[in-house]
C-alpha cells in the first residue's frame, strides 16, 4: 500500500511487442485514473504495439545490415593487405 500512495498511477496496460514469435519488448501505458482503459484503448494499444514492433524490427535489421557491410569492408581490406605481401 505504501507504493500505491507514492505514485499517481492507478491504471496500467501492457502489450507484448513481437515479430514472428520473437519478443522485442513491451509497450506499457499508464493513467492516473482508475479503470481508465476500455475496449477502444486496448484496441489502439494493440495496433500501436504492432506498428511499433514492425518499426523497431526494421531499424534493428538495418543496423545489422550496416554492421555486416562494415565487417565485409574490413575483411576486404585485410585480404588486400595479405595479397600485397
């Protein structure tokens, strides 16, 4: 009860963020009013979590692609140095 008195939060919704069965994280929504979230809020939360998951996964894949390109360039440079010898 002490924790409840120390925070204004009275309602929480949490949505799993995932792509193809892989969990990426969670989207948490808080409100100061008790019972603040209804069916429309839940629907919007699911939609927002789904879109956020797609965007997050896209950004993550782009970062992986950039790291792979950098690694490939470094390997190519190393090959060139070895071939010079």
